[in-house]
C-alpha cells in the first residue's frame, strides 16, 4: 500500500500527462469493472458504507478517518478493500493511492474491547452480505449448524507469541442478528502464550462438530457499542484481528 519514492515520482509524471476529468469518479464502480480510475478532480468512496468525496488521488489513513468524523483517529483501525483481495490494514500516516486498480472502499472499527462473561445465545441466519464478505476475505470457511449457526474461518493467521501460528476461529451467529450484536470468539486448537502467561477469560470450552474450541470471552466496551446497519460479521472479524494483536502485545 505504501508508495516508494520511485513509484511516487512515476505516478506524479503520469498524472501530469493525463487529462483531468471534471466529473466525480466513483471508486467502487471502477473496482467492480476491474478498471483503474482516471485522474479526476474528485473521488467518491465509502467508509463504513457511507459515501464521501475527496479532492486528491491519494489519502492517508488519518485523513480517511477525519473525513468520516471518526475521531480521535488513534481509537480506530482502518482497512482498505481491494476488489478480489483480503482487506488490508492502513496505518494512520500511510498513504493510499485511490487510483490503484481495485481500490473500492474503507472499513473502520473502534479498537476497544473488554474481557468478561456473557450468557449463551441461540442461532440466527447468515446474511447474503456476510457470505460475500467471507468469499472475499481470503480464508477457507464453513457455515455449520451445531446447536447454533457457526461461521468457522480456517487457517486464521495469528501474530507471533502464541503456541500455534494458524487456528480455526468460530463465530456464533446470534439470534436477532444483525440487530443483535455478535460477541466473543472460539478457537481451535486451544491457544496459550509462549511466555507462559495466562490468557484471561479463555478457560471455558465449547464443542463444535466434535472438536473442543477455546472460548475467548471478549466484548465491546461502552465506547464501542454495536451499531446496527454499520456493524456486521465483517466488522466482528476485524475486531477479532484486533483482539489477537492486543493479547500478543500484552
């Protein structure tokens, strides 16, 4: 995602040679058509499914969050969705080329979550939008019925510091979803820290298709409440990525 000095110089020369369009270029439309967006005066893209317009062909992660009024930006994790690829994390001061082929939209989630216990819930159906996300996320997945509806992501890559590098991550689809929030995560095989320190709130086990998963009791904080219409399986998966990173850094 970051541009080297040579790439930046070449990109700048190319921009100067192109005719600048007066119209607003919609990035999502060009991404779906597999075309590189032309040089234009303004670019339209979505942040958490709300459209915004930007007047430069490049934007930093910090600028994306400010444009979407998601402040302070340090409280959010940002990802850019490239058509046909797994969403990529964008650092606050990292510059994104809006004209890169396939650049489609951004997704931002708050970082906070807490450890704790909640009562069990029942299953609910999976949405078509969730299936599209799973197909684009880049990992093998299954949707299984075992007392509840479970989405299981296979070969989930973990940050260093755990006893396994890849695990299966299960997510229970709660009754009433997407109005009802998704909560917690379940891991197989069980994880421990390489330094021997205990991982809090991971002692409960859950059987899913005759495998014993380790339940990570992690919940949204008061500053990071579930927002129907914004939050979904996609944002919950990104939150799970943050949970593993936070534990590895603890």
